[in-house]
């Protein structure tokens, strides 16, 4: 029997959402995350329904979910509950910011109450239909992910560039200065100073003395050549005092003047590169510690993810989601993600370096990352209220996209693509169209299929991850997945950036007092590492520049004459910065702690985020109102009032039941699995195990009412439930702590060292400790 739109647990929606508004500020007792399972629902007549955690069996496209659910129903005055199982199907909406999944249009596909005959089962089902509320069910995302079978985890692989970057190594404090190509110098108005516009650092040149100056946090260094050697700058030239006071370009520079005095021993090693590069810093010679159960040794006196494989005597280095290996730290390095030793998958899940498992092909963590990357963030855009403008340097200039008949605009910061005689603009996760490169631009639901063939070698490849999900005469619903902010699937894992280098646009003409420079994001030189709590890549800071390590360097706005660096682009390094993903080319911004995404920058006019459902602790509609409460001990209840009377739902004290794929209800006992038969629990697993060793084992196993495949399914579900609860708890603790990166606390030092100043590890590419 199929009950259409049997919507489950309106009350649970409010009870679950209540803790989400601000775990750090509103939950001083420390309870975080969703309400625990099982959940109990009762009405005023005394009937009671207990639902156990759904055992997800499939989640097609992260949109349609199917699951098994064990339930218990107690009629008023009944001595014992009736136990049964449901197989349900539902549509889903995901809020990645809070890691919750809302199940809508929930349908019961199958039901079974083993202790009842068919007639009684139908009567009980009718009572359940009356008892259950008529709306949504919410479950923690980590619990869903943990339940999925490996075979279901598929994604769209991207042809990324696997050539290793230049990897610098230092056994003393060091910083990495990346120039986006040859230095592009611009004169400071009415001053003898020139500054490099294509780097994320404050790098100056004093023309009168041919001396270079570099700001490293509050200290200044100088050198006669960019390649060094660098030394303390001492007293800075008077030209620095003449920097324009009203120009925001120099705000941070002026605040650092006259500069902190340092001696030669405090100067970090300055690594200068004209292409994306990476930096490994160790405190002296590499110090190794064994990882139990493997032949791996972790290098523990570095903040890089660096290992030595004992059997091979090779170093393995993880950066931006990619593995590289070399016989020695001096290189040469080779790509290794496709051929990792099995020991990396054996790193214990509770090891301090277990986060690297998300970049090991085939591990559950890597598969979860792939699935997370396919979940879109969506928003409905009102056609009449959203517009866009594009600014070009002179007349629009276009370059052909390799291997296609399409062209992209080069002399603008905007993503403009020409297809035939039409022009398409992808801005903040919304598609616009125009008959002219200059507009006017209108929201469009018609995006040519050919756009989605743009290869990863093109700097506008990220636009292929923005799609139209729905539309009507008044609005268009857009969604984007992880590729839009630079996270792609490669060799079974999610990596940061395509690995390809895109040449920047540069122009210095008579119409501008500054050189115009538009850089593109690049994959290395930002200390990028995967953050499994957010499904994005966090970014390093101090080792890669005082402005947060933003790839692509500065950006110039011709209309204001202002260069925006990393600090302007996504804020100074802090807890929010650690959790974020940012694309400086597009302005696409995703930050888990604050719940911001590409659509939030439009404000509330014209945009409605598709996952705003998880933003309130109160839910109201035509059926009534639900308001949630919780206690410091993790208990919760919710009151319902509507046209069907009142009811309450509460969190139960304990118990853990499972729905077997055979339709029976099981629990885990001291001696294995037990099945509910009547009002008793009977051992099943030992019987099945014993008969397997005798002649006719298969027949006797079936006659006992359980087969090995059901036991295997129950074992998998139990393991997944434990894992999901653990991951959910870890996320709750991380979120309540403000989403900050735990400090190692094992290094000391100063600028260019290991303790959070510029060049320090806590601000750049730091290792994630749990």
C-alpha cells in the first residue's frame, strides 16, 4: 500500500532548527547539532510513535532519497509497543551551511509489522497516518553520507593539470612571495616609489636607489635584487610617508609604518616565484613519527601534510588536494594521487592527520567529499529586480576558447562568453544574456548547452557549474556546485583549482593613471587544504602573504583607481576565513559559519535562497504553528497546534533499533543481532553462523528467518550510524567553537616563524588538528 505525501514530522523541523541560529552564542551549555535519534511523537489521547534513525539506501543526485525506518507504536494503555518497518521515498533539500537535509513529499513505499496480520497492519497504518503530522522530516547530512554505499558515489571528473608546481623547502622560517608573471610596476603618484600590482604582498621599489622593500606583517625587509638576499629595512625612506592619505590602497601599509625593528636573525627566508608555487618549512631537519598500522612516518615538525613512506623511502606531500612524491625533499617531485601506497588509506580515522584521508582515493572521506561537491546551492531570482553591468578596459576584447567556437572577454573582470551572435554573463551564480557585449543584460533561463563543454584549460571553466534548475515567467532558479568556487573532482578526490595557469590581463594605456591588471585564481601558493566540515577548501595566510593568501594577487578597479588585495577580498584571517572558499576572479564567496554564498551578496531584493528553511526556530503555515525548545542536557520537545488538535514530540531516552531489508525489526545484543518476535527478542546471528558450517547451511539459514545478506546489511548500517553520529558530533563541536582551526601550540617563533605572525604557521597553510 502506498500513502502519497505522507509528510513526516512537522514538529521535528522546529525542534531541529532551533539549535542552528548560532550555536556559539545561543547555546552556552554546549549542546549542538540536530536532536538525537530515536524521536518520540505523542498526541493528547496518549498514542505514541517512536521513529528510529532512517537507514538511507540511496540518494539519487542528492535529490531523491530512499531509506528504511524502524518504528514503534504504542496505543493508549497498551502493555508493549508494536514494532514495524517502513521503506520511504522523499525529495530532499540540502542546507550545506548547517549540514542538514530536509525530506519533503515523504511517501511510504512499503510497510511491515511482523507481529500483526495483514488486517491489523492496515488498521495500525491508518492510525499512524492520523498520528503523524503532515509535513517535513529533517536529518543530519553526516548521517546520510555515512549510510551511502560506495558504488553510489559518482561525480564529474575534470581533466586537471597534474604537473607539480615549484616546491620550495626551508629548514628555517620562510615566506613565499608569488608574482603573477614578471613584475608589473606602477608608480605612486607624486612619489619616487613604485609598487608591484600582480602580487598579494606589499612589494615596493625605490626608483632613485634601485632598492626593493617588502612588508612582512609589521616589519619591513629590503634587498638590492628581488631574489635577495633580504635584510632588515631599518629606517624607511621618506617616500613612504608621502603615500596618499585618502587612498585605500595604502591603508594597511601606512598602519605598519614606521615598521617594527628586527635584527638579521629574525629575517625569514624569502622565496620569490613568478609562477604559482608551494613552500614546505620544517623546524630544522625533518622529525619523523610512526603512524601505527602503516609503514608511514609523519613529518611532525612542519605544518605541511608531509610523510615518508618507510618501505619506499620516499616523501609524499599533499597540497591543494593533490599528492606529489620525491626521493628527497629537494625533488624532483612527481604526481602521485593516482598511485598512492595502500598505507594512506590505513591512517586511523582518529589520528591527528586523518584529514588527509579525504584526499586518498577510495576512502569513505574522499567519497563523501565527492558527493558533497554535487549538492547545489540554489536561489530564485526575480527577473524584474536583478540586473548586471560589465566594465571593459576600452572596447570589448575576446579570445577564442581552445577547442571550441566560443570566445571569452579578456579585458574585464566579468565572465562574458560569446556564443554565435549572443553574449552570456555569469555573475554571482546567475546567468544573464544580451545581444551586445555591453548589454543591457537580462536574467535568462536559456543557457546554450555548448557552454557546459568549456574545458578546464579555459579561465571561464568554472561557469559550467552554474545551471538553471527551474523557471517561470517571473523568476529563474539558479544553482551552483563546488566547481564554481574552484573545487573539482580529479582521480576520485576533490582538488582545489584545475592546476592550469591562466595568464593575467595587463594594460597600461594613456586613459589610466595605473596599469590595469586582472589576474585569475591559481591552484597553488594559497596553502589550500580540504575542510570536511564545510565541503570547501580553506586557505592559508601568512606564509603566502599578509592579505590572506588569495590566489590571483591584487585586482584593479579602473573606475576608482583602487587595487583590492586579499584583505579587501575576503577579510583578514580569522575563523570565518578558515571555513571559506573564495574565488577572487568572480567574487564567489562561500562561508559555512556565516551561511553566505554567491547569492547573498545580492541582498534580499530579487533573490530568495533555496535553503532558507533552516534559518528559523519557528515554523508556521496554513496547518498551524510549531515552536521548538531544548534543554542543556540535549533533550528537546516541541508543541504543535493546528486544525487536527495538539500533540508533542520529544527526544527519547535511548534505544537503538534497525529495519532489516527483510522487513523485520532488529537490535544489537551482547551476543549479536536479535530479531523481534511477538513481544520477545530472539537471537538470530549465532544460529545463522552455526548452520553455515554444516551441510544444507543455506536452507537452514533461510528457515531461521534471516540470511547472511541481512546480517551484513545490519552490520553496515550499524557501522554507518556510529560513523554518522561521530561526524555529526564533530561538526557540532567545531561549529560551537566558532568554526576556528585548532591551534597546534607546539611551535614558537616570530615573523616568518611558526606562531601566527606573517610567515607563521597558524596563519598559513596550517595543519588541521581535531
